[in-house]
């Protein structure tokens, strides 16, 4: 699914940039987080390749919206003098998240992959609050 993620991000990321300029960014980010949480939960009920591929494609579509939305929010919120630092902290979170994802291996061993998706989905729902 790495190729799928790359293609979806490349195409939808550009479209999401145009979209982010026209919507309420804060609420759009909440909606996208809620959608990807729901799609993550949906993956836990997958019964074959297609039923896990479609939610993953849609998750990447939602995630591709976060970059233009977040960078626009940073631009709206921070004085130009502090924008580079704010952007760097945002990007640090991305890489820390990737690093922490290796913990999912431990969780999968304990709970199984379906319950791991359910746990992650629950944590994502909390981020929407």
C-alpha cells in the first residue's frame, strides 16, 4: 500500500491545498480527523484485501488534507517571526508519530490487529475533541 499512499497523497494533496484556502480550516481539520478515525475503525472489520484497501485510500485522502490545513492554520495563528519554529514543531510531531508507530507491533502482539485498529481509532476520536 506504499505506492497507493504515494499516488493518493500526490494527487489529492494538491487538490486539498486549493480546498484549504476556501474553507474553515479548524473545523475542516476536525472533520478530517473524525473521518480518518472512522475509516481506521472500519479497517478492523475488513474481510478481504479490497475492504482494507478502500478505507486506506480514503484515510490517505483525509490525511493529505491535513498538511495544507495545518500549515495554513500555522500561518493564520503565528506571527511571521515564529512560523518557521511552529512549522518545525508540527513536522516533528509527524516524525515522532512514525517512530511511535513501531509500538503498534507490541500492541498487535497483545491485542491482535483488529483490536489494535480499534484502539488507534479510539485514540484518534479523542484527538477530535
